[in-house]
C-alpha cells in the first residue's frame, strides 16, 4: 500500500507455517481490489538481541530490511497495518496475527525502579539498626 505523504505502508497479512509450500502473491493485481481490515500500529524497532534477517525470514519487524527484500522503492512508513481478516480466504493456512501490544515494556526502567527501592529499604534498615545499636 502506498501513500505519497507517508511512503509505502507495509501490511502484515499474518502467519503462514513453513510447511505450507503455497505462498500467496505479495502484490495484488491492479484490476482486482483487495480489502483488508486491520489495526495500524507503529512497528517496534529490532533491538540488539534480535537476530538479523535470514533471506526471507525475519525475526523482528525491521521495516527497512523487509521493504528491501520486497523490492520497495522510496520511503517506507514507520507504521504497519496488521491484518485482522485474511486477504486470501482461499488459502486457509494463512492466519492473521494479533498486533503487538501498544504499550511500552521497558524492563530496564522497571529493574532500576525495583532495585533502587530495594537499595533504599536496605539503607533504611541499616540506619535503624545502627541507631538502635548506638542507643543501647
């Protein structure tokens, strides 16, 4: 899907098991419109723990690498349409995948918060014990 203001918008049409040899066409025929119901979300960037793509297998949603593999020219939108209905009803193995959660999951921030609270409590406990020891 292409929008001149945003560039090409990638559509995540779902999951197709590796055992299925039949692959649906990536580009729709211009004479035949394709209707897809979906959810639009900003694609999450792959992090340092995400393995690099291996041919046509992607382990993260790397918009630029996917666009390059699909032969897309021009800018690529940071948004993805996650299909909630199948664009190929004749291919029953193709299952739409639920879009990723729209909230942030910042484990480093959580870890710093909880370990910081634990350190403060240990310090407070040590101060109470020192005060109690000095007064007796």
